[in-house]
């Protein structure tokens, strides 16, 4: 199925009016939207609440984890790209599990051992993961290099990177060391709940879209738009990094 989709995507010309218009609209939306909306950083209300409490508070941290994932546009974009050409539930479960194992591991270890990373740089790499996956879906690596990277390994590796991104956000909460491990695990449960909710919405939408003739026709366009969004995310984060210096 993947090879069939790749072959059909290769047959689509690079320039087409519908693709250009869609891309321009997305670029305009991203460029003229407030950077606060796209930072998905810790809100002041959540941060203040966490700073005031200590001890084990499982439900609040589950909520915060789910909220973070549901508003984490970069994580959702990558997840969208991962499942774009996956049709069987067992394949979807495998790739989502690899991604979950990756980001859960580095998120927990990053916070527990207080591994400091610049949030702008790690988020730039996360933005690049969206670009990478879009190019993978377009069959670019096969055309350019004559090889297909191992998609499972790539998903796991980028999951590890996404986890460090989550860790930098959690560190902004300045969580009390009292009850840190249970609260951290609760946050991770919330992240998984949020991921499953986001995945359910994506799969419902994709199931309807795949039944139409427009799926193959516009699959190329959708991945080009996703790639463009990824490049803009990289640019925004790198700009933030240099401005903050």
C-alpha cells in the first residue's frame, strides 16, 4: 500500500494551483498568528498552581499532561505524519507505541535527573521531525538517495527527542521534589491519554477522508503543507533562540 501511494504521489506535479493556494493559506496563518499561541508553553495559571502545591497530586498532573499533549501542535503534527499511510490497527499501535516509549523515557529521565536543554533548540529539532516525516511520506528519500530509512527506528528516535521537549516544559513548572516521581508518572499518564484522544480524532477524520477519491489526489498536498508547517516551526524556534541570547 505504501509503495502504491508513493508511486501515485510521484505522478503528481510539483506545481498545482490548489496546492499553492493551500500552502499559502497555511503559511499566512502560521506567520500572522501570535507566537504565544504556538509556543504551547506552561500557562501562568498552571505554573502558579503547581508552584503552590507539594506532595502527591495525581489528578492535576494527569490533567496537565493531557492538556499539554492536546495543545502540543508539533507532537500532533508528527503523529499525523506517522499514521498518514498506516491502515491496519496493529501497525498504528506499533508506531504509536514506539513513539510513546521514546518520549516517555526521555521525559521522565530528563526531569528526574534535571537534564537541562534549551527549549528553543529542542523544539526546533521537533519541528524538523515534522519536516522529516513529511518528506518520508512523499517518498523523497527513495528518490534522492535510493534508500528508505527504517521508519520504526526513526519514530523511536524522534520520540526520544519529543520527550526531551516535554521534559523542558515540565521543568518550567518548578515541581516540588516532594512527590516528584508519582506526579511525574501521573503527568506521563496524562500525556498518553492526550495522545490517544488526539489520535482518535485524527483516525476518525482520516477514515472518512480515505474513503473519498480525493485522498490520493490531495495526499501529496497535505504532506507538502505539513512540511511547510514544520519548516516554519523550525524557523520560529531558531528565531526565538537567537533573540533570547
